[in-house]
């Protein structure tokens, strides 16, 4: 392998715990009050694409600007004050660097949100590339485009990359790109279909070891 591509939400930080609660209890009931929307349907999507999906699939009771404002307000508080870093991440990144692997953040979140996380945990210089799905004019996850783009940015083919994801949409995107996919099963996502992944980890320690093993392929 030549590179490891990390999703941010649910992998680098435990923000999916907060996003799941926010969307389940506040956002989705406001946006689709007459629908029964499973949070898993939209997990891993860019939040602007989430609105498009909800509008097309269910019809929405609030406007786009209101929807995006609610998301952005929640994100600012969450990333700056509440989320915790994946246990042992700095050591994992050091070991990957020692092996000569490139690393990248590949997220559906906007660059500003990613920047809040990297600044808060002093990780600005720890990744070779930081890529938001908003950086490219292509479909977001579960389409493979963002991982194909990320692979090219780190000088590898997708087949030479390990993708680390926690959501169904993210796992599917990595698999469709042809990467080796490590799924991280977290409490915030109960009962997800992670079958497209090549391996599944259930704890931070297991995730670190699984990524290291996959990077040697």
C-alpha cells in the first residue's frame, strides 16, 4: 500500500455520536416532520447533498438556508468544544509516516470544519493531504469520486490505498473506488451493513492494528 485515507467524522473524532443525536432529535424531525428518516440514510453525505436527498426523497418542511444554518451552528459548537480524538491517533500517524505511507483526511465536511478539528488537536502538519468532498466537482459518498480524487492527490491509485470509514455510504464509496476498506464499527451507528469492507474493527486499539496490518499489503 502507498497511502491511508481517513474519514473524519466517526473515525478521527467521535462526532458521529453528536451528529446522530442532532439529526435524529432535531434536524430530521424539523426537515421531514411527516417522514420516518433513518439517520443512516444520510450519514457520510455532505450536508448540502443531504438537503437535496431529503427534498427529492421526502420533501422538506424547511428551506435550504435554514437547514444549512442549523447544521453549521451545530458543527461549530461540536468540533470546537465537544468531540474527542481517536485514541492513539498521533502514534498511528507516526508509524505510518515511518513506513513511508502518505496519509490524507478525506471528508464530506467542508474544509472549514476539518480545519477546526485539525487546529484543535494540533494535527495541521500530520496529514499529507486534507480533502473535502466540496473540493471537487463530482458526486459525494457513496459515489467513489472523492476517494479516487484523494488517491491521485497522494500519488497512488485507489487500489494502493487503505480507506478508513465508519458509515455505509463511506464504506461503499471506498469499495467502489477499488481501495482496501477498513470499516470502524461505532456505537453511534447500530446495525449498519458494512459487508463491502475488507475488514472491520470494533475498538480504537483494533482499528489501529487493522490499519497497520492493511498498510503492509
